[in-house]
C-alpha cells in the first residue's frame, strides 16, 4: 500500500493542471449567489465583480469536468513522483523476499486489481486512519476550486480513491482506504477550504501579503497556484464575501502527560504534549445556512513512542434546526454532524469515520457564566481499534476494522468563553469485519479543568480513562484499561465575526 508521504504529495502537488483561468475561487459556493455591496474600494483597483469569481461576491461558474480531471491529475502526480523521483517500495510479506515497487503500474496490474476486487489492507494504523483523509481532502478541493458546492464536491473524494486503488498502485484495492479517503476527505477538504480565505487578504501589500499567500498554500494549493498564474496573488481588489464565522476560538495547551500502559507491567510514560483546538463558528451565534458553517478541530501531539500525533478530531455541522427561540436563556438545537476521529498512544489506538445526530444545548447561568452540553448518537461507517489478539492473520497489523454505533456526551462550564470545566464521555461498539472475529466495546470518560490567571491565560489539568472489552468468537475475551493525566498552561482566544485576512500572525 502507498507510503504515508503520498498524502503529503497530494496536498503539495497543488493540482498543477488547475492553472486554467476558468477555475473558480477560494470562497464558499453553497449559498445562493450574493453581490458584494459592502466591500470598500481599493484605490487603483479595477471593478471586477462580474469578471472573475474570486473578486466580488458572486458564486463562481461551475466546472465539473475540470474538477474530475484535476482529481485524476492529483493521482497521476503522486504516482509519478513515487515511481520516477522517489522510487518508493514496500517489503514483500514473508516468506517472500524482495520489495514491491507499487507505483510502477502497468495495464497488467490494472487488470489484476479489477479481477481481484476489494481486500482489507495491513498498513500501519497511522497510514489508514490519519494520512488517507488528507489525500481525500485534495480530491474534495478539486470540486470547490471549480465552483462546486459542498454536496457536489463530495463524490470526488470517492472517485479519486477509486482511481488510486485500482490504477494508482500495484497492490489490490483496499476497502478501508476507500472509506477513510472518501469520508475523511470530505471533512478535511471542507475544513481547509473554509480556512484559506481567512488567511488571504486581497487588500494587503508587501511582505504581509506574501506571507498570507504562502500560509494559505497548504490549505488550498490549487487556489494558490491559480492566484499566482492569474496574478491575483499580488493584485489589489475587493475580498470576496463568503460564509465567514460569527465567532472564532483558539485554544492552546502546553505541558506534560503521564500515561499508564494497558499491559500487565502497567508501565508509566511521561511525555511533553502540546494541543491546539480551533472552533470555527458557534452553533448559538451562527444560524445554520450550509454544511460546515460550524466546525471544530482538535490536534494533540507529543514526544514518545507511538507516533508524534496523539489525537486528531474534526467535527463539522451538516444540518441544524433550532428548537427554541434564539433570544431564550436556554436553547436547544437538533444537529447532524460528520466526524473524523483518530487517537494513538502507547496504550491504545482508536479511529473512525462517523455521522452523529443529537442535540446541543446552552444554559445561561448569569455573571458571564454559561453551560453548553451535547448529546450525540453516532453511526460509525468504519472504525478501527487495536488489541493484542486483534489484527489480520499473517501480518503485523494489530487492529480490527468494522462498523458500529456510539454515543457521545459533553458538558462545559465557561466564563466569557474561557473553559473552566469540561467533561466528556465517548462510548463505542465495533463489530469486526476484518481481523479477529468478534466485537469490541470501548469507553473513554475524561474531565478537564482550568483556572484563568488573566482574561485568556490559565493553568489546567486533564484526566482520562480508556477502557476496552473485546469478545472473540472461539477465543477468550479480554479487557484492558489505560489512564492518562496532563498538566498544562492554557491560552484561549475568542474573536467575533471574521472577514478575510483576519487571522493574525
């Protein structure tokens, strides 16, 4: 199966064939077209409201054929980089000796893949559950950059994955890759698509303008390349109007974590940990208008074994309906969310793609305090969980794949946006369809508390407890538990409605 760097190449490639001047802009296109009547004219800038979709408030023209071609361009670029430049390969599984140069595809390998059909691969947990969604994001953005809205872009993640699985490599098509690339690519593609316009500022000049364009490249490589080709990257003109969030929150944590291994030795590990959590929009401030007008992303990384990325979770709002009056002190909103989840530590690994349906509520407590709660039932399209007795027979894979169901409940006490106390419980049931035959039940309760020292800076602590119970067919079951604790400094920032170019350095 392809090397983990494939996902990075897919993003960095920038969809080179997207340099055509007819390609759309980096702005949201799900809502009905609106002309920008509030933009402040820039001296010397030409009026281009109708000339190009990147300059004005109108939705860009749709180019679905170009979007499909650009998806193919991503796969061709990644495949040829692997074959001609990097000459990458994987070791053949024992007892065979040698290496498989999987990018050296031929008509014969295409035919073999089509005849064989779907399999479950044995790639590392980080590759399957973390890296593949990033490759899918490049496919999704091919639709967005060509004027397609959210729903019109979603099939492209699966089209791109199908192309790669059958024609991009010599290994057999992997069903788990299709799920993770397809569903995960939707989540990450829309998230990065929405963040790019907040970094760019078409009215800025000089070094500030250059830094913003460079910073937006990883989020929207196709749009960045197009802006360079057309000259938009340095031309002064009105910023496009898009669905910019009614609020925007950042939280940064830095400290140490103590974890206890789930093995018999109960080995303790101490690592340095850093966390960043971003909240785009607010369900109680941003009225629902289109998918992902509210989303949250959480990334935690640290030292130690098991990989640097310890936790990565993105949840985006697909639909919402207010049950109460918007002026009430207690509010409830029915919400449908899409979630990508990845957790990896020396003690346990868990990941999955899911759809969540539930209610988010807010209770005003007075004196600047409020309580926000969520209750979600989730349908897990494909999850993965590790266990000593799990994995694919005859391989080094130590985790099982399967669909399932879950439940998430959270409650947060805040003061003027600063989180004082947050409790979360996530439980899941997975039925294994690849790996050890059986069922796995997991739960992960956690609690975080922080004390503000100033308006935005504070100190905090975290305690979590992962528990797993696995029941196998024809084999003994097992249970395991893994506590972990963190102490950290926390910085929380809150901003109101954001225009383009508003993310400060």
